[in-house]
């Protein structure tokens, strides 16, 4: 059974986009109650009571792994993980979506499901421009260009990932308007109001969200759309949880893991209005167990490639992350104020 919960009390049986949302998550806010959402989210991160009861927003302690990482550190980490992830889960380096424990959809197809769900919320079309922040190997950016006809710019600070993205784009059918460039998302080299839409696909943990939303709002045109898909911690962040997930997030050079209400507060301060928030936690939980199974089967290859100590450290960190039931996922859609 799929439950659709509005900000404020009450139920709604047929929300907008109920076919896609109803299959994959819990609708926490939609365009019909945007004013209520924005009224309840203040610049200090206050949250709506109904959302808190639904376990979407939470009080988070300052993560002990919080740190600033150089571009080189991030690039080297993802170079190590890229080959590992592609061996285990295919080229899309993000969550996948499953309908339940009995859904044996391959990881590569499940990740494409999430890509298509997120891309569908951009309202991209021919003649429009889209920015993909933290584009990695470029799969979602190319998917946007191919399926919508929009012009897409992907930015990242991982030069090897950008090279792979450009090569992938060249290997696809001609005509897709997509390019990739080296850029820091907090210092985007684009004029104000350059894009009709922007996407942050599991890239927000690498940034201070207040600065990130400000940077993205600057380059969006009035009325432009921003879609953010990100992991988050459901419920209170305890010391025990930090001990379990900290090593994995540190390994990824994550700066923070902000709960949804922090995203909403930062976005509102930047002039972005929330139009939809979908909790996809039940559907993405399978990502962890499936990838862990694949990594375990590749233990010998990992040891050869990384060494016994590093391989064991990686698998242990990922297993601790995968076993934490508090880890969930959320998709948020914002609109730039006119």
C-alpha cells in the first residue's frame, strides 16, 4: 500500500504524478500545498510537524566526519571507487530502486529506474538548458539530453570522470546536446539566470548545502526548476549511528549528510520554493544489500586491485553503512522564485 502524506494533516488518494510517485515513494509535499510548506520552513531549519511525524526531517548532530576535502582528494577517491562500482553494479553510480525484497531486478536496471524518475521531474524539453551538478561519469546528463531534447551541461571536479563522461556521450547516438566541463559547484562559471533547470543527483553530501543552494539559485532563471536526490538519515543522529556510518562517508569525502529540513531551509533562503518532496527510502534500501552482495563476491578482485587492508576496510565501511536502517533517500523539487 502506498501512502501519500501532505504537509498538514489529511490524506490524498490521487496526488500529481501518482503513477510514478505511487510506484516508488511517499509524497510528502506537492504543489497544492506549497504555501503551507514554505510557511513552516524557516531560515533556521524549523520543520512541519506532520513531516517530522512522517520521519522525513530529523534533528541531526554535527557529523564527526565533517571536513573540507581538496579537489585532488575527491578525484583520487572516486578513481578508486569507479572501477569497483562498475564491476559490482554497472556504470550508474547512485541508488537503485526496487519494489520490495522479492524484486530481483538487476542493479543496473534499478539505477536506471531512479535516473528516469529524477529526470522526469526536471520538466526538461527541447530548447531548454539543464545543469547537472556533480555529473560524474555523465550517464544522467546524457539520459536527459537523449530523452528530452534539452541542452545539458555537466560539471564536476573529477577530471577522469569528466573524460569518461565525454567519451560516453560520443559513443551514443548523434544529436544529443550535452557537454561536460570542470567546475566547482560553489563557484559556477556561468552568468546569472543561465539555466532553465538544474539537477543534483546524490552530490549534495559533498557541499555545504547553504552555499550550494545559493550557487544553484543564482544560475537558474526565474521559474526554473531544481531537482535534488540525496541520501539522508531518518530519525535522530546518535553517537552509535555516527560510529557506524562515519567511516563510509569519510571514505567518500562527504562533508555532511543533511536531513531534508536543512535542505528546505537552505533552499528557501536562496529563493527556491519547494514544490514536491518524495521519500523514496523503502525503494532504495535494496541498493545497499544488493551492492554489498556484489562486492562480497568480488572480494578476491578487490584484494588484488586495492590490497588486502584497503579492500577489507572498504567492505567493512560499506557493510556498516548498508546495515544502518536509518539511511534513506529523498527526491526534492524546487522552483526559482520569479
